[in-house]
C-alpha cells in the first residue's frame, strides 16, 4: 500500500513538472500529460487499478468545467446546429463505423462489445484541440464550436457506451431509457 502511495505521488509530481514545462515553453499540456502517462506505464512498480467511477466523478468533470469557463453560451447557441452535429452526429458515426470495422476484423467479437470499446474513443479531446487552436489563431466561431462540442460529446459517448454494454451483457434497454440517459449525461456536461 505504501509503495502505491509513493508511486501515485511520484506520478503527480511528474505531471506537475510536465505542467510547468508546458507553461514555460507554451506547449499543449495535455500532450505532455499523455507523454508522461506513457512513460510512467513502462516504469516498473505496482500495478494500479483505477475505478472507472472515480475517473468519471473526479477527473472528467473538472476538465469539462475548465473548458466551460471559457465557453460562450451565446456563441454556442448561435452555432447549435454545428455543435449538435459534431457532439452527437460525429460521435455516433465514428463509434458505429469503428465498431463495425472492429467487429468485422476481430473474430468472435460481437458488434455490441466492439461498440462499447469504440464509444470510448469516439469523442474528441476538446481541451487539446482548444489549446492548439488558440495558439494557431483559429477563428472565433471555430473555437466556439469546438468548446460546445467538447461540452456535449462525452454525454453522447457515455450514453452509447451504456447502451452497448447493456446489449453486450444481455441487459434490456429501450429508446426511452437511452434518451433519458443522454439528456442526463449531456445536461450534466452543460451544467
């Protein structure tokens, strides 16, 4: 247990150093965080298991909140068609297309299980896109669309994941439950 705590503190320290480096050299911090995470994965030490509920409650909401602080609600409303098509349509098309391809190339993998996997990779990382977009001087409308899409795409992916897991494990679900879960997840993202 003590080794795991020490490993966790070392990982947090490495991420803090990565954040300082990102600010010092004006690099996207999310890219450095991924690099540090990959490096830490190859180090010997205890294997840590992260409860997905902790990730969903303690990690994703602060990231969304950080992105929402800079978002323009008026701008998102003005671009609601683009935001909706990206945050719902693009996530669905990406997850369904990648899920179909994965199910086709992996023998014995059903479509529902493949969809559960691909729904996790379907939403874009709005935080990284915004940091790069602002640095290269994207037009304001594009920044607003990316901000709005980033606030809502996780709700679509989480709903799709829930539905896919229910289908893969034989649990029942209906269109009303899918719609209610989506509104709950998307509403939480907006809030």
